[in-house]
C-alpha cells in the first residue's frame, strides 16, 4: 500500500464498504503490476486472480 492509500484507508470518514472498495482498488493495481511484470518475462498464458479475495485485499491465482 502506498502512503496515500494507507491514509485513505484509515480515514475515519470511510465506513466498512468504502474501505472494502479501497482494498479492491489496491488489489487491482497490484494485479496489473504483477501481470505487466509477467508479460515482460514472456508469459503467454492468461492468469486470473480470484475476484472474491480482492475484497479482503488478497490476490490468489484461480
């Protein structure tokens, strides 16, 4: 998490739903970074991450 994302996540104004959305967005950003790095290494196979775990901020290959 970047410092900006941490501040946004720990902001007392946000409720649990907003925090879950913040975690999803962070997981999506990290997922894109991982996929870009793998493509640079020559990955041809499509990899899909488990979308349900993104709600908790986790990435797992499905």
